[in-house]
């Protein structure tokens, strides 16, 4: 799973995979036999002021800690045009906690607008404020990740051809992402339940650099170095923006190509003690298609 047995990102990757994909490991297999689950690690009732530096990082790296939960979007039911028909509630968050989860991976639309002039999206900000408040009430951790934001819309998850992906050719949009993350970190850094910032859900800039998918991940990354299509450069700028206001909350950087495991070597190792590297594993597709949540 890593570049070498001595790779410094090894514990980070292992912790993140366990954290984000325990949902699939714990989902019922297509069998009539009941599945016995271990108890999830209880969320400790602590105030941020009592935490030692790096305490949130220990949630990802301490061998005795188990994080498991689910991805959540603020809308639980969508209309045919992608409009939100029904929003999640405190009761939904509490039900997840009662089922044994201790983590929400909040795959949320960005709190800045997709289109210029880039500014706070009050609707999306309310969605996220509500979730953090409910998580604090339900005693469940949250990792915040933005699936959309300046120059990137939700269309990337349905049809790349028709999606807004101008962020990969616009320094203005990328600067707005940095502003969005700085705003986010300043707003939520003191919440004891916010334990991670996942910078951008499943970057797919590689499909713009190499539409035919003929080149290696390392070659794709090298060919974009120093440009707006350089994911390593973009991620480094987002990390810097967050660290201006929050020095301890863990940051997660997804690999390119839908956070593909084989693209992990194309990520640089960032000079930050609290960075983890994200991969999303969807194999086997047949098994995943049998999971209904």
C-alpha cells in the first residue's frame, strides 16, 4: 500500500483506510448469517483545551483506536434535477451513533460558491454548521471534506464531460479554495469533534492531463508540475492556508484518479507532521453494488 516499508506515509494511509472504509468492511455480506460487530471506540467526552498537541492525530495512528462510520451528504433524498428534497437531521446523526459508528466523513458541498465572484455560500455553510452542532450533541467525530467549491461542481461525480472543472485552469479559483479552507479551519478548529480536513474529494485532474489514460501516475504528476493542474502544488497551498489558523487538526490529501490506490505514489510527502494520504477502494464493484445503506 506504500512506496516502501520505510515510507513515512505508511501509518497515515493505514489509519485513513481503516477510518474511511470500515463502513464497507462492516457492511453485511450477501448472506443469511448474521454479522457480529465489535464495539466501536467510544468518543471521549473531552474539551479541546485538555488535549495535548497532536491528540487528534493519535485517533488515526494509535494502534488501539478504531474509527468507523459513514460518508454523509446534507441531503438524504435528491430530486431528478439534483435538488435536495429531504435533508438529514439530528435524528439521522444520532441513529448512526447508536448503530455503533463514531465517525462521520462529511462529504459536503463547499461553503464557497462554485461560480465567481467566489464568496461564502450561506446555504452550504448552514448545512455544515448544523452537522457539527449535531455531532457534538451525539458525541461523534467528523472529518470535513469538500466535494465541490470554487470552479468545481457536483457534476464531477456523475459526468466528467459536462462538469464544471475550471478549478484546474484557474489560479483565482484555487486561491478561493485556500480562502474557503482557511475560513473552515478558523470556524471549526475549536470543536472537539472535528478531527480532520479532507482537502478535496477524489481529484480527477489526471483525466484532463492524460485523457487517454496511457501514462503512469508519476509521469502525469511530473508533466503538470508547477501549473494549476499540479495537484501536489494545489494541495500544498491548501495545507498552508489551513496551518495559518490551525496547526494541529489532521489534514487528508486524496490521491488523483478518484483517490485511486495505484495513484498514491504520485503524491508528494508534505512537510507537515499531521498529514494523511487518502485512497478510496471500490473493488469489487459487484460486492459494493449489493450494499444498501
